[in-house]
C-alpha cells in the first residue's frame, strides 16, 4: 500500500545492518521474526501479541552476535631471562572485569568483546614487573608470547627506633557456618578478603581462615596482601607468592598459615585476600561469615573492587605498634 511501511521491510532494513560475519545469526533472526508477525487486512502488525517472542528472539540474537564477534586471545607468558613459562599470572583490563589467569604452563585464553579493542591488557604477577599490551596488538597474532622480567627489590635503609608492640587479632573471627560466602564458580582471578585496620605498623605472624564447607578434591589458592593507597586502590606488597594448597579432605574447620618467617611488616590498613588461580573442577569453598565487616572482592584479574556488607572469616595474628 502506497505510503505505508511494511513491517517486513522494516525488519529487513534492520537486519541488513548486521555484519556479514554474523550472517547465520542474521538469517535466523530475520526468518523467525517474520514468521512471528501476524498481519491483518490493513497491513499493520499485531506487535503486542508477539512481544514475548520478539524479546526472546532479540535476547538470542544479542548473545549469538556477542559470541560471533568476540575476539579470542591466546598466548603464553614466559620469564624474559630463562624463557620458562610463568604460572598464575594475572591478566585483565584494569577495572573492566575482563580477565583470566595463566595455568601451570603459563598458557592463557581470553575472549574479549570488540568494544575493548582500544584498551590494554595488564599482565602482572608477584615477583615480576608488570607489562601492558594493547588488545589491538594482541589480535594480530593467533598465539602471543608475553615475556615478563623479574623484579629486583632494593633493600631499604634500616632505622631502629624504640617502639612498643602488642599482639592483637585483626579481622573477622566468627565460626558461624550457617552464614557463609566464598568460591563456587571456578572464576579464574576471582578473589575476596577482609580489610585489616591498624593505625601504625604491624608485623604479620599468622593468618586464620574459618571454613564453613569445602567439596573440592584439592584446593590451591593464592594469598594476597595489599597496601591501601586509596578508597578502592590496593597494591600487592608481597615479594614472593604465598599459596595455600592441600587435599580437600584435609580442609576442616580452620586453615592456619604461619607467615613469621616471611617478616611481613605493614604500615596502616591492609587488605588480605584469597584468590582463585587454578581450575579446581567441580566443587566449592565457603567461609564462615558474619555481619559487622565488609568483604572486599573482585570478579577477575585486574577487575574492579567491590564490597558486600558481610565479612568472611579471615583474621590475622599480628604484633601491632601501640
């Protein structure tokens, strides 16, 4: 009918804008959408009767387009000096919740949406200098080799001043199992922990973690200790990685980690977390939890820090300056 826009024409006009790399998805969307339209004599469509189907088709379309257009980046991270693979390297776009962790062989695989093509991937690991590479450059090669240089630490000047210390327990100590939170989805780079509040210096002696339940056959987590540099800015202060690994059957009510030999001294508030760095298969690890403190967490490597108003049971035994 002259002057009347046919619904089929509108749909084709929309689907013609879909990239030809998504032609299979486009054809599926167009075919099923046209099939769902019900016309009356005046050529208009009873759109309100098919809205549920339209919404479902649109959701399927969006998910499939994302899968088709997502750029798969694979590679291996090696030691720049001896060319050996570097395990458990954090890889991600800073603050964007897009990231992963290398496996025991230094290999990684990451699916990145095209909207992040102008961003950079940050590669970091305790004991190595961080490295940042533009995603557009990573897309050039099918498998990238990323070298990391080992970090050298300068010995700070030792100043001896008379100070008094008192042994204190910091953090959350609850053993209440009916309230719990933790790991269950095998998300590489996911970490959670508790902010320890001290006004002056503290020598960390032990870390205690109260467990609600564990169903993994084996656990392997990395313990991180961050210095607070802003409201949501934390910098890892460890010089070598600390791992917790044991059979799942050995994970009982409490995990205790002795750090006295590492001589870890912090000044002011610090954040202690556990990080999921290895695919552990089916299972979960939940910590006891309670009200009164916040749990800090981020969903993947280099992701954005967030908080929830429930504190997981991680505590520290430390000598704290009076």
